[in-house]
């Protein structure tokens, strides 16, 4: 069974930083690109960032470019999102998601809530 | 990037009605990489359809997906009370992943 478990969310002040983590299991983590997707309260889904299996290619949404950094540690089956200079509009549930060889279609975690507020 | 536009924004229907949700892409999308999600309040999106027409585990056959190229459709043949929710389409064939803005199916 594919499992993606996010952690690291919480309440942070504007301008602050937070690091999200996502641990994957039930599939060959090191062989797949990984994504972060977020959903602000009452809003739709927004892709945030992606990283290829070997970290060779990294992409960001314009809304987070220059503030967020995606990375991964394949030895730990882990994906990360370092979020700096956080703004109120970054408040959202953050999901990690991927395509695997185990399950047809995209697999998602349950999400971790990030709240940016003074 | 591929922009996905869903219509209508809200669908007001009664239990037993047929629901037809549309998702139009700004450029051709491989049907192998189109998904639909169901989301209920306070829950994560739940994969409903993948590959444009394959139903995910746990969903009954009143849900069906179709389409190709730039036009995709999710059909719920006879709405049950538990089907009232928000539905999103998603293309994952080209980077970046993109999502439609959602269609809310509400009880009339």
C-alpha cells in the first residue's frame, strides 16, 4: 500500500520559516518525481513544486519561487519543503503527491496545515 | 502550462438526478493523465477517476469519466446523498501539474 505522510505544519508569523517533510512507503521512492500541492482554506488545489527522482530538475510555481526550496533524501524516502519569508497567503494545507509503480493514478498524503498569522 | 477550466462552477441537483461535469484544457492532454477527485469538507481530495475513465477503488459504477484531447467529462448517473461534494479535474501528464477550479455539486 502506498503511504505518504506529511509533517511539519503549524502556526508561524509572517516572514517566518517552516520546513515540511513527507515520508513515502509502499513504492520505490527513489525512482519517482515528487510534488507538493497546496489548498488554501475554501480554495482550490494549487501545484507548488516538483522534483525529479534524482533531484536533477526542480520546478516552482511563480507564487513561491525564491522563497521555497524543495529537496529530497532518497536514503530516507523523504521529501522536504523549506518555506521562508512566509506570507498570509501561504496559509494552506500542503500535500505531497506522486505517481508510483504500485498504484494507478496519483497518490496523495493526508496533508499538513500551515497557518501564517501574527 | 495547461490551464483546466471546469464548468459549471456549481451544480444544484436533487438525489437521483444525473450530474455532468465538464473539464476543458487549454491544450491537448493525454487522456492517460487526466484525473478527477472528490472532496468533502475537512477531508483531503480523494482520487475518483484516473486515466480519464478508470474508476478508483471504492467508488461505485454510477461514476464514470470520459473524454480526450481538450474535453473531459465526469458523469454521476444517479446522485446519492453522499455524492454532494466538490469535484476537481487534474492533468498530470505535463509539468507543471494543473487543476481545474472545481465544481460544487449541491443539493437543490
